[in-house]
C-alpha cells in the first residue's frame, strides 16, 4: 500500500508552490487540493486550525502546516535529492539564509506593497538592502547552494517569479539586471528549470490576481 501525500494549496500562493517543488524534486507523488481562500474548506480548517491558511501537507493522515516547517519535514522524511547540505556548518548557513529570506526579505517586500505613500521610499530602500544582501550571498554561484536547487532557492521562489510582476504593477524597480546582476540571473536560471516552470502560475493571471489583491 502506497503512502498518502496530499497538498492543500492555492494557485497564486508561492508558499504552496514551494512545498510542491520540494516534493517534485524528491520524486514524491502527491495529490493536490486547490483551496478557495475566500471560502476555505472544512478540511483545511481542520488540518490547520491555528493559522487557517495554505499550504498544508497531509502525510498518511497526519497534517503539517507552515511552509518552512513542511519543507523541513519533507527533507527529513524523504532522503532522495537532499535539499539541505549534509555538512552541519553548511546546513546551519542554509538555515540562516532561509530565515533571512522568509523573515526579513518577505517582510520588507510586503511593506513596500502596503506602506502609505509617504513611507514607501524608505520601504523600497529596505527591500533593496535585502536584495543586495542576497546578491552577495550568491557570490557567482548558479543557485544558493551551488550547482543544484536547494531549500534556500525554494524558499526564495517568490523573489524568483512573483517579484517582477509585483514591481511592474507598483511602478517600482526593486530587482533589475543592472542593480543586482547575480540575483537577476539566478531568477532566470531558476524559473527556466523545467521542474520549476511547470509549477508556476500563468503570468497574466498572476498579474490580475496581484492587482486585485493590492486594490483591496
């Protein structure tokens, strides 16, 4: 009897796509359940009763919530294609960058979207400082961990694909090939990987979704 693996997600959520990408890299078959976040299913509310949001991973009847926690669980459960380094020091450094991207970077970019007009310039500066730090972290490597996609790249998926349409809609320039050549090239290399590309939402549909979200 095979394992039961299900992902509760939403098509426009980079957090859902991170979980799916990790499973696909490891070759783990799963069923995907699309959630309407305006009308959440009773199963989603049951499996993530604390935060009531996607993604949720269901593995043999047991639920795990929060994308970073889920990624750690996936790494520990399925040993094919490690997404974290094996060396303890390298693993600690990867976790440092994961926390930086998921915490400080996400927060800074979100602040750009929702800051009052008079505070936006400062918010843009803070977001660019985060991107500058990531630019130096890449240091000429193809991916954050070297030659293959790892958990740091997976966590940074929203920067790789969601950030460009967001900044175009906002009329801002956060990420460009002139300002951050390493990071810009990384986004192109990352999203052009077939395993990543097939998971990404249609750009036009995503643009319309982001516009609607920002106008609320």
